[in-house]
C-alpha cells in the first residue's frame, strides 16, 4: 500500500538495520543497545527521544527477563506506538464554514498540501474554498490557482503584494455567501522576517475571530520530513507565533528520516495529523500511529 511504499526508505534505514543487528546478536546484551541507539539517532528520532526509548526498552527487558534479541523488536514497536498515539490526531471542523490556516516556510510542500487537503474534503462531498494569503510571491498565488483547478475548487486571490488580511477578509465573505463548508487559508512562508510573519498571522487571526466568531479552526504547520532536525527547529519557531493544532509532515516518501515523526511527537507535543507520501493529489494520508508503526516494521 501507499504508506508502506512511502516509508520504503525509512524502513530500509531503520527496520532492516535493526533486524540485522538483532539477528547478529541473537541474545540481549549491553552492546546491542548501543547499536540500536545509533540506528535510532541516525534515523532522526533525536537524541533525547532515542535515550528515553532505549532506557524504557532496557527496563522492560529486565522486568520481563527477555533474553532473545528478536523480542526487542516488539518492545521497540510498543514504545514507538505509545509515543505516537499520545494525544489525538482528530480534526475538529464541524462549523459551516470551518477554517484551516496553513503555515510553513517556502519549499516544504505547503501549496501541494493545501491542494491535497482540499481534495480530501472535496471527495467527502464538502464545498471547499481556498484563500491565497501568501501574497508575497506571485508564484505562490499562481501555484495555488493551478492546484485549485486540478481539484476543482475556487480560490479567492488578490494581486501580489496586497494585504493578506484583506485577502482572508474577502475569502471569508465569499465562504459565507457561497455556503462553503471549509475555507483553507494559505499564509506567507518567510521565516527570516519573524516579526512580520508574526504580525501577519496575528492580523489574519483577528480577521477570522471577528468575521467568523466561534468557527472551528485548525492551524496546520507544514514540515518537510527530508530536512530532519531542521523541521524540529522550524516547528519551535512557528509555535512561538501561532497556536498550531497539528502538523502536516510532507515528503516522507523521499527520506530515510521518517523517524522525525517520533521526534516531533515527543519533543514538541504537537500531533502529526497528516503525512505526505508522494507528489500526487491523493498522496496525503491521515496519520495513524498503529498503521504507521505497522507499515514501518512490516
Ligand atoms: P511550497 O513552496 O511550500 O508551497 O512547496 P510546494 O507545494 O510548491 O512543493 C515543493 C515541492 O515538494 C514540489 O515539487 C512538490 O511536488 C513536492 N512535494 C510536496 N509534498 C510532497 C510529498 O509528500 N512527497 C514528495 N515526494 N514530494 C512532495
């Protein structure tokens, strides 16, 4: 399936290496844990997370008096599943309209993800409208329009350089009058001007508070899995500027660093809600901890 294929590179880097180590050791000993530790760290689980996982596995091995090294794999699966399933990954988008604000730096796959999310909800019979709130680059507006056409939804846009809050205001009015179920708002992706970005996001947020009081709202941060630990630091910076309700982790298919999902969850405590596993419209999936771990170790 798609998820399994998408995780191919990560599987090769984590699972196959772990299997090799477990087989070659046969029995549990201290050196085995050192090897596991190294594999997990190079798979971008992060040092803190890796240490915690290894310590937990060690104590379970002691408690359960495990000798067979192959059994350690089940403990690892257990451990990862426990971390990944903490907190919900549900969307609360019941009001009409409901709003998704999408944030993230340029190049991470923000526009593509907006197209994919629009497609997901359109297929559920929802009326979706897009707002081209990244007005800094003309290309961003064009790209969003291309995706919208592909999916078959409308975009509310103004010209390059216009006030993002004004675009969002227009889009809200359109969403109301066209009775849209879901308004997806793109936002600027410049992190180097953090102060501007923060002000822009605040202004957009104020427009939504005022024009759609009580509407369900999700703020999704798009992160590129191939950037590994960089993605973590982006998430930290963005969480200072916005109340992120979930993460869209893109390009999992293009990386062996799929372990970043675990690091994000344990280090940031923001749920990964969607994962990108390819460039096509339907290459976006709801994140499910059990499915993910099963796909990783299958
Ligand atoms: P933006 O600048 O953040 O809006 O990025 P784009 O949406 O334009 O995407 C940048 C590149 O990443 C494009 O070539 C996309 O096709 C690619 N991309 C986005 N999501 C995924 C994904 O899940 N898997 C793969 N392989 N490529 C992706």
